[in-house]
């Protein structure tokens, strides 16, 4: 039996590395999404419990104190959301380039 040494194919190894790197990035993104969803679920469950306990024990439903935890925790949840989805969620990819093109097209119509 003869041992055959295959030639080194740098392109093949580079593609395999890029695929693995893409997989690891996707895996990290999925873990971040799962973390955000757990944060959101606990936010909803805990705040429903807190608000209901306040109201059941004689507190007013429509007062700042009733919703203070939900408000401040919600701010933290919003920043967690931005950390996971990024500002692209609101504006989308290439939003700036599309707006620049749109403004230039409008401006071009005024010159014609």
C-alpha cells in the first residue's frame, strides 16, 4: 500500500476556513438571539407578576410606581435589543446609500 501525499490546495483550505468562520459567526448570532428572547420572556413574566401584585395589594394601576420596574427594565431590554439586532433593524441595510441616491435623484429633477 502506497501512501499518497495530496498537493496542498490553498483555495480549498481557504474556503473551508471561511465556511467554518461563517458558521461560528452564525452560531454566535443565534446564541445572542436566544439570550435576547429569554430576557424578553423573563421581562414579560416578571413584570406581569409585579404589576398584578401591586394592584392586588391595593396599589393604583395607573401610577408611576406600578410601572417603574417595567419602564427602567424596558430601557435595558431596548439596549439589549440594539446589541443583538443593531441599528440596521430600524433603517435596514444600505439605508444611507438609498437615501443619498433618492436625494440626488430629487435634486437632479430640479436641475433638468
